[in-house]
């Protein structure tokens, strides 16, 4: 999956599995630790007879566990500065 972040608030992306499916993603940052999003996966293989694709809704709350991890920064695409 490849995506682009705009103004650190919006992410739009697309992906594919060769010969199987194509997918799209939209994510919105409400506040630094709260993200919501939507993704759709469209099946392009023979499974499309039985599957019209799938919808995914995302609610992501991110919080720091500095005391548990001894203040080590957790590797993530989104950083907490």
C-alpha cells in the first residue's frame, strides 16, 4: 500500500495485489492521537463472483506508554514530536 499525507491531516492511498485486488484508503487526523479512516478492497480475481469487495472503517487512538517502554520512541510512520 502506498499513500500520501497532506498537511499532516489527511492520508490518501492505493494498493494492489497482483491478479487479485485493488484497494483505496482515506484517513483523517482529528487530533494528534485520534485518526479515522475508510478503506475499500475491490476483488479482481475469480473470487469476485462470490465477493463484491470489502469495506473497512478505521478508528485509531494512539497513546504513549513512556513508563512501560523506558521512554524509548516506538517506531511508527507518525511521530510524536
